[in-house]
C-alpha cells in the first residue's frame, strides 16, 4: 500500500474515536421490499421538480415521477412498480421535522422495470453533453451528503484532476467503505465516465488509512484497469479530511479560492457513491432509486449496511436490523459530528441518507445548549478549525448579534464541521451559534431584499404618481393657456373698442364744445353799463369754467 | 418510538474549564512550596489571607449579581488569582494590604467586568499594581531567603509583623527585611558599583547564587518545569511563554554583552523575580491574553521587552505586573489585526 508521507495537510482537524468496527463487517445487504414507499419530490439542493404523475396511476420501477426543466434541480423516480396512492404533504428527513411534497406508492411486488436502453461501453463515443443528460435524467446528486445535482459540476472546461472521495471521515459510517470493498470495479467505471465527460487527465481515488480493505480492493481494480488514469491516494485519518475543500488541499496542496469553486483550481471532487450511481445509470440505465445506508450504533440490535430503495421508511430498515435495543437514546441522521437528530422513524430514506446512527446514552455527549461556561479564550478552537477561522471571536460577535463583525471574521467560510464545539472546554455549542447567526443574516438579507423591493415599488409608484400629476398639471396648464389666449384676445378687443368709444366721445364733446363756444350776440350798440355787465358775466363764466377745470 | 433531540456535534472531547483551572493550580504547587521553603511563614499566611478573601469576595459579588455561586467558585479561577497574588506580594506585607489587593483583583478587575471570561486585565496583576502604587514602602518587605540566612523567621515574629507591623518583641521590622537580589543589583548599579562587586559583597553576596538569586533560582526552575508540564498537557499555549522568554533573553543578552558590568546576564533575568511565574502562569492567562496565534507571539514578546525596560530603567523592582497589564490593553487591537489567513483567501481566482 502507498505511504501517506508525500501528501499535504490542511490546518487543524481532529483525531476521533471512529467506532467504525460496529458496522464495518456487515456486507451490503438489500433491504427487503416493503408495502409502501414515500418519495419526497425535493431530495437535492436547488429547485424542486415538477410532479408528472397522478394519483391512482400505475408506475413502473425506474419511471420518472417528477421532472425538471430548471438547471439546478434533479428528477425523482419510482423505486418499485406499483400504484400512486397519494400525492401530498408528508414528514420528511429534515432537522426541523417539517413536511414536504411527497409521492406515495403502494408496491405491487411485480418489480416491473420501465424500458431501459443502457449505453454501456458506447459512452466512449458519446459527447459530454449527452452523457451529462443521462446523469441528469437519472436524478443523480452528490451522495457524499451535499446532494448537489452531479451533472452541473461536470464541466469539461479546464478540469485536469478528478478526485474520487472515498474518505468517509465521520465516525460510525461505513457505507462508502463497504461500497469500495464490494464494488470497486463499478466505482472505477463510474469515475472513468466522469473523467470522460470532464476530459480529466488523472483521477485520484482518496481513501483514509483506516480503511485498508477498501484501499486494497480499489488498488486491485486499478491494476486490472491498467490505463495510468487512476491513482490511489491513502491519506491520514483526520477529521474532516472528507470535506471537499480540505481533501483538495490534501491532494493538490491548492486551496479552493474564497467564494470560488474547485473548478477554479482545475479540480473536480465526487463521492464514490456518486461514481457508482453514474456507472449504474450508464451501464444499466438505472436511475438513482437506491443507496447504501449504514444503520449503526448501540441503539439497534444488529448494525448493517443496507442497500435501501429511496422512499423506504426508516422504521422498516430498523426492523431488518433487529429493532431497537432497550437503551436506544438518540437517533442521528448522518454522522455524530455533522448529522442532525430526528425524533421519529416514520420518515423515508432519501438520496442524502448515508447513515442512521441510533445511539445509546453512552455513545453521545451533546453539549448542553441551555447552560455553558463562558468562553475563556483558550484558543483550542483556533487550533482545530480547518478553515483557519477564529471561532472564539466569531462566537463573541455572534452571541452579541454583531453581524458586521461576524461577517468580517468570515462566518460564511465556516463549514460547520463541529471541530470547535468538540474541543471547547466551556462546552459552548459554537456551531449552533454560527448557524443561528447565518440564518439571522440570511433572514435580514431576505428582509432587506424584500424591503428594498418594496421601497423600489413604492418609489416607482411615487414616481408614477408624480408623473401623472405633472402630466395632468401640464395638460391643465395648456388648457388654461389656451383659454387665456382666447380670453386675452377678446379682452383686448373690448378694451380697444372702449378706448375708441371714449376717444370718439371725447372728440364729440370737443366738437360740441367748439361749436358751443360762446359767441356774443347782439353786442352792437351796447351801453357801457351793458358792456360792463357782459364782461362781468364772461368773467364769472370763465371763473366757473376754471373752477370746474381745476 | 420517540427520541431525544439534540444539536451536532453529538460527541465532544469532554474537556472542561474546571479541569484546566485545576491543572494550573496543581502546576502552581511545586513553585509555591519552594517559595514557602525559602521565604517562610509569610508566604503561607499571605496565601491563606488571599485565598479566603478572593473566594469570599467572589462569592459575595456573584450573589449580588444573582449568578450561581457554587459552580463559579468551584471553577478554581479565584484560587489561581489568590495564589498568584500571594506569590507576587512580599512575604511580610501587612495583612490589610493583601486584603485590598485581593478585593481589588476579584471585585473590580474581574467581576465588575462581567466575571470569568470577560475581564480585560489579569485580575491578580491589577490587584498587585494597586497596592504597589498605593503602598510602595510596604511592598519592599521582603526577607532574605533560606540559604542567605540560616533559618526561617519564627511563626510568632512573622505573624506579629503581618498583623501588628512589629516583631514579637516590639522591635522594628527593619532588622529582618531585605531587598530582593534584583532590587539590590539595581540599587548597587545606581551607586556606581558593578555587578561583580555586588555579587561578592560581604552583606549582599549571600543573596546571589550561581544561576541568579539564592532561592529565587529554584522557585523559577520549578515554575519552568511545571510550565513545561502544562504545555504538554495542552493546558496553556506554548507561544506566549516561548515568545516572552525569547524576547527577554534576546534583549537582556544584547545589553549584557554590550556592558556586562552594569547589565545582569540573560540567565539572571530569566531565573530572577517573577520571570517564570509570568511566563507560564500570568502571561498565559487566556482570558486577558491574545487569542490569535500571531497575536500571541507579539503579546509575549511585548511583555518581554516591557519587563526588561521596567526592570532596568523603571522605578519599580520588577516590571511583570505593569508589562502584563500594558499588553492586556493592546490585546483587542492585536487580535483584530492578526487574524489568520483563512482557507482560500487570496488564492488565485
């Protein structure tokens, strides 16, 4: 086996108690067929598909139940042949225990498949686009836990290195381990298909050194393949080396840029389970209707790796594992570091379900979220943080709701691996504080966007009203102007007429006055006395005239 | 079947603050025993006074603040403060001085800031500084260590000095007090005597030993060993002691080499006074120290430079308390500007 000496390390990380031996020896066993399957429409990151079947309709195994036209989305398929008995809300696997749209199928136990036309070895001649379509239509999503639609990541632009992630760094989980041990050839075949799509130059299969059997099986398959395309890389067992960014750092010594993608540094990372599913889709034309799930922990009688059809109730699987032990205490979906607890087993297995850990009370020690000691700034969290954050500072600002500072300390680069909470001597539920802060900021962001939109709408309305008002005023003004013009003209005429009349009248008066000007009559042969009297009368008249004129 | 709900991660290292604090307390034991061995009953009496007053005032304030008293008292942090104070104070200080220092450390410097985890300054050092500034005369009440004298001061005399200010036979305490080696050197160098002649002086010579001061060197060696054990146990971070000791070593060596007659050697500085206690027990108090790796280097180095500066050119015999508190002030700034480069930052886009 290869040594691990030539590889790089990421910052921090933990050495944990892995407890993988509980389920490690259990070979993959098919889960028994059940009466009823519940298929959530949304099992991936992105937009939910569109339901294309109806209640009462008979469906075949592998038939598409919900299709999708959106880019970041994935279809779901029927795991069995049978009848759709209901389409509606049903409780699904979610930390909040929420309900979501599900298609419920009654199994007819005929196991009748839809028509399948596998392309098989012909994929070598196919182009990337067509192959991506096959993967997309098979509903394949990242099975490492992120459930991001797989085909979207598989771009052929500038990707040199394909990393197949067989790390499985969470304690207890062994589903990928068993898959690699038992179906190494198929995993490599799937990796080869991805490599063909993205035109990769090399493919590195990364496995932690606590899984020597899986590594040996993969090595045998690589030797048989004999193409130089594949290379096995054993990496030291450190949590969380299975995290995409950390694994890329280990393998390539490069870091995925902040806010960037692995493609930015010419790599693509896919889980072994995803590679296997792609092999099934291409070689058997089987959509993703089953996955391997580890059922483990001291809370069930017999730990097992079951190949479970999507939609099977957890309770049915547990029954096949011999049921619960008396001290079953906490049921965790996923691993103990990043999983979430659920309080009922009446939930269907989905594409993301890699492990169901039913623990007894000795196995887990969740921190007390109500009361913890204050942070003493010891810095142990800084030592273990694989993102090189300052968890204690993040906590300080997150607990006081200082969103600005929290963002400055790169809250959104936290991968929520839980290393900081694990080592905290004050037992502070740090990850929970970060999740809360993130969702608070998201909510605020959404609120801000909403209020921005509302403000924009309000401002648009105001603007529209203003425009209308201005238009109306403009119209009125024009009207008024028009009226005024008309009115103004007639007034002018009137004034002119008046003026003319006045001058006319004045002229008439003048004329009259002129004609009426006093001409003395019979003034011949007047006596002096008479003349004096006339003179006096003239003077008086003049005086009165003057007086009047004044 | 219904199950308990909880939040990830569901497992943890089960470390706790109490065990950290108690490991610090255990680590303090050898050096404290050595201090008692060399300086006698006074250290023990100081320890009893400081511990009882610290615990009492902590309990009182916690009750006033309506906080759980017993869990907080049990965390051991008040005992550490008491222990550091008792070791820093001269063994013959009056009882009320220890009381004032303890109350100030716990009530003002710790609880008024919000208690454990919220204090900006090292409580013990704040308490020490308050009495150092207020009662400088009493703060010189050191005795000669065993080795320089043949036997301890009797319990009766020590008790009488601490509680009545005079020896049991009512005579002045001046006959039993003696300056520390570091203070002696400082005074003698100030009087134009060189180090060599002071070390061979008929009276003061007994205060010096082959490494540093009589008694002091063993106390320092024991604190160093306990400190290394704490680093191994991951109770304290190694960066602060390393950077502090390294900076003190480099700067003292620089001056000692340039003028060996007036500047004590680096070895003398490293094993004198409170150097090792500071390196592993005071400067490493995580609450008041820097929390970023780079910040811790700067913080430790800063204390080293300040300690040396105050020891050589300052007005006080030892500069630990002032150096630590001054660097405490710089912590928020250092933490802010020494954030590590996070994963993926400044990678080629």
